[in-house]
């Protein structure tokens, strides 16, 4: 019992693996009543045919069971048909001379003429279709080895043919001849072919490939010519002299061979050596001497040796006229004894081995080719060889693990042009061979499947093994029969429907809020505070109140109906074993690849696992095999998308397994490509990442995905490892890899915005944007604070919010919870929400935490932004705020010429006085010094006086500082700068100091007629500080024409002699340089006024306390500006004690001036006298010219 259990387990594994092959078996009819009485279990099925819901089964009990199909309920697309036994027909046959009765050997249906030919115990009888009533009276053909040879190029259903007199030509093999018979209303023999012992044939037009018990041959049934090909068994040398090299006349009129030097196959173009351009690898001569072949080996082009095959196969000649075959009942030679053949096969093989008779196999995969099988023995490998209609090799050989028992082909072949009879066939060409193979010490029956339309250079030639389903009461499946039937059968795959049907995926139905494969909550759980709000929003948004009642049931019904169309398949191939018959149908792509994925998943789960592991290498092979594959049908399109989705999802989930090694970067790329190409709803990926699951927006109608994908996702969500487990700590290592994958995957999905093919676009992209924002925020945590450098995650984050997100409110919440205020401001800016942008920047500037630290020089950026917006209220609000924080920067908002919003100066002054009083002074400075608005000078002077006097009043240090500057300046020896230059060069970085410099500039500058300020008021303000504010008093004295006082302070209070001289030259109107331009000439005093001022200055210089300084300054003054002094007045003022040398320069220049003036006076007098003489002479000349005049 243990051994039996072990065998059953192994068989179950093989059957499961078989579902990954290109074909599967699906029940057509089981438990056939092979025995009429039910008392025999030795009856076998010999042949099967199917036509128009009629199933015909020929048995070894010499009976034909006719079953009629009862269609399923039309309303039930998944229903299966049933069959009832309509009749049990024992065909008529002539008793063979021996006791061997094989039963029904062939069922040949001819739907074109509604006839059937039944070969039973070497006797052919004729019946009508579909009820199998006898026709043609007692007409029989016997003894007959086989009947068939129907032209495969003609549609058997008769479409496109002459419907008035339909007919079908068949070949019947007698012991010595082959008869060509035309069947219509009556059978009529056309001709007889001289070919003995044939046991099978396949025909294309007039070319038939036939075989006897020893070898294959090609026949032209119209011209009655034959070319022998090669033996069935390479060990059979009995007919080696008759194989190949010449064409024979088989009309019976001539003997001998005909040279194969030319071709007479007129009307048929010579088939190329390979329909797809590939050369055949093995010649006939090579094959006939090759002996046994190694399993799995396929000959290559390097094996081309041996005899060269001539181009033609028939000579161009007129065929002999056909002889009318006799259909009478005269005795014919009996067929070869089966017991003799059995004895030959069972005889021990002496060395060297004797000939072994193998069953010939001939099929025609394309209209131009035949496939023949040769071998050495029943248990040895077989070799399939392709020949064209001229007998020349066309393709590389096929190899079968053991010699086949049955052989069929399916599919028209890649690269083969379709014909009317193959237009609906699948493109991929397969050959199916029924055989027995040894698995260890156990021999099992099954079907070997491989491609016939691929050459070794095009990829690996993979073989598949298919066994019959094991039923509990079957001890061991017997031989499997194969047959390509006339009509196609429909097979319904419920599994395809279940996998491909869209079902509603509910990620929150089984969610675990604490689960986290990525362990991202342990990194940062700040978003937790918004989950409750998001949940409430989701419930509100996803409310189904507005949907019609029962909408989900209707949707499920619609999806079911659509998927049911994808679950139907058609096939012509049937298989049988025991008392069961199956359709051998192409394995739907979805099931085939799905089974491959299932095989990659471990069947056992370790104690520390909650989800089975998967073989990533094989999974990636499946994904790669789908790259670039184009769908040819709707079913294939949906299936490819489904498989890509499921494979990509499985691969991604394997990377989430905390116990498995992380995926490599190339593996993540493959996973990404599969998911994107498959078009999996990105919300499914988010659903299996607990940290992102709460960002899913299902929408009112939910998420609909393929059932097979839904099962995988549901299983993973349900069995996810909780975060509290110890292994979850290791998953953090994978986080960056997974996050980068999600970053690329979600970013790729964002590029699909606007595509009309995206269902539920709003919900999808709301989910994608929110999830991508979280992923980028997590990845950006490792970025150093500050603006991004180069290409970085931070740039991607900026790009995301700059281009706008569909989940706007959720994005605000996420950025707030992550304290990324600057990114939040960019999000607002994407929606042109200037107020929110400025409010967010204000929060950053005022010190609220911004994790990114990107907002550098925030006040300057606020100023620049305010000049670009057109909202006057916002500019005023945030301009006042900025002016409060940074007056100099804030006032630029209101004064900027390029600003989109313009303010009048008076309006700005009022605004600043109300909101930012500290910035008024800065704004007035801008107006006065930059814009030359002199009308604001008085107000600005008042601000400066407030600052300076307040400082002097409250600070003894300030007063001392001013006194020290005077002392330090007076202590300087000439030449020295002016006092204004001195205090400017030695400035103190304090507001009151700068304000005083500005005050001096305003008081002493030349601001025009409108710049008159209230001198008396200013003097009253500074009266308590005249000792500290000496320059100011000097300027005000000058404004009041108190020149003597001003010059006295300049000379003795400051010791600023150069400024005193300037005072005299400028008349005291402006002793400091003006703000802009030069002093107007009309504002300068007259020379007499200047001379008066210089006189005052000379008196003050002569009173300088330091004698040396007094002498130096007086001498310098007189020497430089002596022209403004009267020599007498100077001499009266100069002390008598001074040496003449001290004023020699002045005296010399004065005397020179007197001499020059006297000389100039004399010259002037002389010139005047000369001019007078000239005028007198001119007058006399004119009088003389006029002559005398007489007055009456």
C-alpha cells in the first residue's frame, strides 16, 4: 500500500505539472458502455470521430457507438453538453480466415457527401450520415488494410465546392493495389495504383505519402508515379535496393525506374527547402545509415552529409489511363497474418539485430510538407523527418523519446502562410505523439508534445509530457489513442473565467492597521494623526447612496458574461484511454502560465512564515518570456495582461518577505516593467504595503481586478507578518529598495494622467499621488537640510507638488504632519493660492519648524514674491508684516517700480504708520534719497531728530562719543579731511549714528526750493544738545545767515578749516555735498558776499588759540584767496609782531594785482584813444565824400 501511495503522489505531481504544457485533456465522454451487456472489460476503443454534435466510437468488439450531443442550457454559458447513446451498430464485415478480429479499425466521415466509410475487420462498408444507415446496398471493399487519403487541401465540409454533384476521392489499400475511388451518390473506381501492402496514406492534392510495413513512398495518384523514400526502421535492409534514387511507374503498364532528373509536377511550384528559410539538417542518405538516435538530440546543419537528393520527383509524362477497379465480391488475397507479425516482433534480436516492423506514421503539417517517423525499435527513440511534395527534406528533424503509437499535428505553423482550411488554426505548430515511456522502473503511457515549426537555432526545443487523468478505480492508465477529428469541439474552461473575471477588491475588508512589512511606521508615524480624518472622508466619498440598488450584482453579472467569452476554446484533437474520451485542447495561456507560477510557489510554509516562498529565478524567466509578446486575440490580450499582473505582484510580494533576501535592483526593474505593462491597478500594490494602504481611495464603485490577482492580494494581506514580530526589524533594511521601487512605479503611473483608458481615473490618481508623496517624504528624510543639489529625491518631491496633485487636501495633511512647510508652500503655489503660499512662508520665517530647511533668505523671497502678484490686499498685508520684521526690505515692497501693484507714497505712509511705524523712516528715506521727493524732508528730519535726541538723552556714552570725535578731529594736524568725512570714515554701526549722518546730509544738502525746513523748530529740538550737535548748529546758523556764529563754530568748535572756506565760497547755503547733481550757479553768493564772509573767516583765523596753527591757516587763507581781500584791511588786521615773510605771499600777489590792474587801465586808455582817432578819421572821410550841400 505504501508503494502504491507513493506512486499516486508522484503521478499527481506529474499531472499538476502537465497543466503547464501547451495542451490539456478535458473530458468529452467518460464511462462509455463499451460492452452491450456490461459483462466484458476487455473491449477497447480503436477509433473516434466527431461531426456536428455526433460522436462515433469504434471498438474492438466490432461495434460503433453513436452518441448524440445534448447541448447545455443556452442561458448557462458555463454548462457542459451531455451525450446519449443513439445506436450501437455492428458494421458488416467478411469473416477473416483467422481468428484475429481487430474490430472497427477506421471511421472515415465524408460530410461533403454525407457518407461514412467504416473499416471493420479488414472490410469497408458504407453508411449515411449522421444516423449510419447502410448505403450502396451490399457494396464492400475487402480485404482492405486502410481507407483514407482524402485531399487535405479541400474543406471536408464542402464549402466552396460544386453543391449539385458533390464528390470525394478516397484511396483504399488492398493487399496488392491501391484503388482510387470517387464517392458521390455511388462509389466509382477511378484507377488502380500498383502499390502493394500499403497501410496508411496522407494526400495533398495529387501527391500522397504512403507507407507499407517497411518503408515510405511518395505517389502521384494522377500520373501514377512513385518515388520510394526511406525505410520505417533504419535496421530494415530488406528493401534497401528499392529506396530512393529513381521514379517508378505504378500504372502497371511499364516496368523499371525513371530518372529523377526533371520534375513533372506541373501546376505546383517546387516547395522551398524550408518554408521559413531554414535548411534541413539531415539528408535521406545520412538518416538511412544513422541507426538509433540519442533522446533529446536534434540534428543541426552540420550533419548535412551523404547522398544529394535530386530536385525533381516525377518525370513530365502523361500518366497511364486509370483502370476501372472491380467492386465485385471475387475473393482477394487475405491480409498478412497478424500472428506472424507478432512473432517477428517478439523474436529475440540476434547480433546483428534483425529487422523490426514499426508502425508507420504520416501526417501533413503544412500544404507543402509531410512528416514521417522512423526508428529502430518500439522502445527506442523515433525521428521525425519533413519532406516536401517532391520528396526533398525541408526542416530539421524531430526526435521522440520513444517510437510513437499515434501521431497528430495541430496548428498551421509559424511563418507558414494560412490557407482557407487553416485560416482559423492557431499559429504555433505542435506535434502530439502517443507513446509509452519509462519513469524509473515504471512504464507509463502518455502524450509527448513538442513544436514542429521551430528550428534549434530559434530557441530551446522543449518537450512536454501529458498523461490521462487518473480515476480512482483505474489501477494504471492504458495506451492513449489520438485522433484529429473532422469537426471542432467546444471546450469551456471555468478556471479561465474565474481567473480573468474582474472581481471587486476590497483592501480594507481584511486590513490590519498594525501590520507593516516595511516597518515604516517605526521610522515616522506622524501621519497617524490624520488617519481618522482620512477614514471619515473615505466613508463620505465612497458612499454608495447615489448608486442604484443592486449595482454590484449587475456589475458582477456583466463581468461574468464577458469572461465567459474568454473561457471557450475549440479543438479537433481527441484522446482516449480505457472507456474515457477527452478533448485534447490547447491549454489557455492564462491557465498555462498561471500553473507555471503556482509550481514556483512552495507548497510548505515554515513555522516562521505566514506566506509561502517563491522561486524568483523561475518567476523572472516567466516575466522575461512575455516581453515583447504581442496579443493576437482578445483572449490572449486579456491573458497576457493578467499574467503580467500576477507575476509582477508575486515578485514584488517576495521582496516584502522579511525572511527572504531582498530583491536586487534588476529584479525590481523587471517587476516594475511587468506591473506597468500588465496595467495592474496601482491601488493593489498600495494595498499590500500597510503603510500606504490607508491612502487608497476606492471610490463608490470600488476596485475591480482579475480574480486570480485578487486571490493573491487577499491572501497576502490576510497573512502579512504583524509589525510586532521580531523579524519585522530586519525588514527595515529593505525599505529603501522598496521605496525606490514604489517611487518609480508610482511616478510612471502619474505619467498616464489623461489617458482615456484608465478606469476610475480620479480615484486611481488620488491614491497614486498620496502614496507617491509619502514615499518621497520618507526617502527625502536622509537628504541634508537646504536646497537640493544635483538630481535628488528632493527635486522629485518638488516636481510632484509643482505639477499638482489630485489628492490636494490629503497632501496638505501629509505635508503638515511631516512638517515640510516649504514643500507645502510649493503645493499651494501649484494652485496659484498666493495667500496660502505667503502664510506658509510667514510661518517658516517666524520660526515654525520646517524639516527640509530649504527656505533660505525667506524675507527676501517674500519681497520678491510680493512684487509678482496682483492682489493688492495680500501685498499690503504681507508688505506691512515684512516691514515690521525688516523695515528696509519691507518698504521695497511698496516702493518697487516693477511691482504689479502700485501704491501712492501718501497711501504707503499711512499704511506703514498704522501697521509698521518702525518702517516709516525707511520709506521716507527711500522717497527722499532715492526718489528725490523733497516734500518729505521735514518729516524725515523729524524722525532722525527723534532717534538722535532720544539716544543722547538716555545715553551718556553717546554724548561722550560725540565729544571725543570733536577732540580727536581738532587734534589732527593739517592736511586733514573734513569733519563730515572724518565721522563717515569712523562710523559706528548703530542706528542713531547712521541717522545723524542722514540728518546732516538733509540739513546741509541742497534739496531745492521745496526743501526748506523749519529751522526754528529744529533749533528748539536740539537746543539742549548744542555742545554735542555742533555741525547741526553750524548748518542752522548758516540757514539763518548767522555767518559769524557759523564760522566761529567751524573754526573754534570743530577746527574744520576746509569746511569753513567752503562755507565762504558757498555762502553757507550748503556746506556738504548735495544728494545728487552739483550746486546751481544762481544759488552761489556774489563776490562781494564771499569777500564779506572771507573777512569774517580771517578774523576768526587770527583768533585761533594755537599760534602755529593760527599763522599757518591765516597765511594759507591769504595766499589762496587773497583776491577776495583788500590789502589795506588785511594789513590793518595783521598783528604788527608778525614778520612780513608770513604774509609775503599775499603782499606779492596783492601788489602784482595792483600793478596788473594799473597796466590794464593804461592799455585800456591807449586803446580807447586809438579807437577815437580811427572813428574821427572815418567821419572826415565820409564828409569829404559827401561834398558840400546848398541849403535853399
